[in-house]
C-alpha cells in the first residue's frame, strides 16, 4: 500500500520540478504582439502610467530572476492591491478572456523585467 503513495509523491515532485523549467521565449518580435493579445496595453505602457504602472516602473522595482517572474505572474493571475500606491490590479483573465495564457504571461513578465524594449535587436 505504501508503494503507490511513494510513487505518487515522486511523480508530483517530478512534475513540480518540470513546471519550474520554462521553455525558451519566442523572438522579441513575437513578444510585443502578445501584450495587445493579452490586454496588457489597456492599462500599461512602456514609459507612461495609464491605469497601472509603466513597464519601466515595474522593471525598476523587481529583479529579473525566475522566482520573481513566477511571483509576478501569480499576482497577475490572482489580482492584488496595495503594491502600487493603492492601484488595484484586476485579474487579467477577467479582462482578456480566452486569450489568456500563463506561459505567454511568463514571457511577457520576463520581457518587462529584462527591459527588452531597450534591446537594439529588431522588434525588441
């Protein structure tokens, strides 16, 4: 009876490890259209505060590392309040409906935190 439990725990641990590894992001020219598809540009801009903080403000506040990216994606998915002078963070799935994709959101946050808009590469 213990073997199935141990095997189940092992499988869950392996799945957790595999989920932490992210596939490589698409090229920068494919990232920018995701912001529009996901609805991010309704409230955010690279340099201007619209309804939420600018990408520059976000990149200045948070370090670019996988744990931070995952934490921000989780906050985006669940919504949060009080992190930006009382500006509410609405739940993105409610705003963008079926176009929402957690992996794409990971790529977007990664793009923001590494300040990819400053990249000299085309479309970056």
